[in-house]
């Protein structure tokens, strides 16, 4: 805490940014005790960070795509609770192509085991209330919530979140 006491969150509206965007990410099976993954997400309004979270997933994911898919579902639950579905469509940036395919209703034998409570994500994609866009891993702002980072990468992401020292 000593090193962050002067950290501030700045709100500078970026008119070129979308009204509401999100970033979702997950590591895969990082906890060596129970092999559960960590999800992280970030909501931004006109480029300003307004909500974020990092937490352990409730179930064990059998692949990195599944871990990211669960992270997206948790993200969506959070935003629907916060906004009561008033802002549509919402764009989520995701760096895992397998996860994007699952969310866009690509089903294989490998995805049938995923708990149905996470598949409601597909309904929102199909209805147009949610748009999932690919993003390069180096541009994934939610990385800061899911894994240890080199200090230079951490500082870059911290700045992109709107945090200043």
C-alpha cells in the first residue's frame, strides 16, 4: 500500500471511444492447489475505467478457451447487474479465438461439458446485445488482473486503465 498511496484514477473522456466497452481475460489453472483459473474484467465508459474485478473462477476449466469463456460469462453477469441491460450493444475485447468461437455458438464435443450457466453468453451474442471482438494479447487491458507481469508491462497497463502516480 505504501507504494500506491499517491495513485489516482483519472477520468478523461475520449470522444473517439465507444460509450461502453469491456475487456475480459483469464489465466488457466494457475492455482496449483485446486487448478482453478483467475478471471479479470474491466468496463470502460468513453475510455474511462469505471469498474473492474479479479477473482478465482468457481469451476475448474479444462482449457484456456474454457477459462476465457467463463471469464466472459462472469463479465456479462457483472455488467447486466450494473446496467440492468440499458446500454446495447456492448463490445467486449477478447484475446482467445477459441473463446470467441464458443461465444458465437460454435459447439464441438469439446464444449458440451461446459456448464449451461455459462452458455447464456451465446444468447446475448445472438440477440445482438453483445459484440465480442478479437484483440491482440499485448492490447488486452484485463491482463493486469489475471497474471503476474513484468514491471514495464504493468506500468503500461496501469496507465491505460487511467491510473497515475
